[in-house]
């Protein structure tokens, strides 16, 4: 499957090896769900290590650990599409975080719809009958 087919296609192809890959790299991270404070929409799920959380608290902007690049990912540093932290929540077992944010420039996924506009990462819905993906923001 090509990168374009993965991001724009209608075929479900989940990466079941993602967590195994993170574990093999010995990344000490927790998942971070990111939610838009105004719309309550889930924007993305990323990861944070201790350094990313510390930097988030210092800057007031969401910082993650990029598990693919093995480096801090300061969302918006180059694009300007930052997440302003409004609240951080911790789950009961202290093994995941919820960042409630105000996106600085609206929708901020690296993908674009057919009009060239950025969108949030959760732009496709799984059709429960056919098992195919439906693009909600074509």
C-alpha cells in the first residue's frame, strides 16, 4: 500500500505493529489524546515522554515525542499550526494523557482535503456494513 493509499484510500489497513515498534526502540512514552477545547473533536493521538511533557509545561504549547523520528516534535514550530494547552488530564492508571487544546490555526493535520484545506486527523469513518473507509472531508 502506498503512502497516498494509506492516507486517502478507502481500504482499512491498521498498523497493528505500531506499539511493538515503539517498544523495540525502548521509547519510554505514554499516549496523548488531543482534543479541541471548543468543538470537543478528537484531533489526534500522539506520544509524550518526560522531556516532551516538560517542554509542553514550559511553553504552554503541545510538544510530543515523534516515535518515527525519535525526537521532540514541537507541533507548529515550522508550520505555525500549534496547539495551545488549555488543560492536561491524566488517566487513573497514569499511563496516558489528554491534552485539551486550542488549535492556533484551526484544523491542523498534514493531510489536505480536495480544496487544499488542512483538516483534523480523524477525517474518515469506518463503514460498519462494508468495512470500507468513508472520507468525511473530501
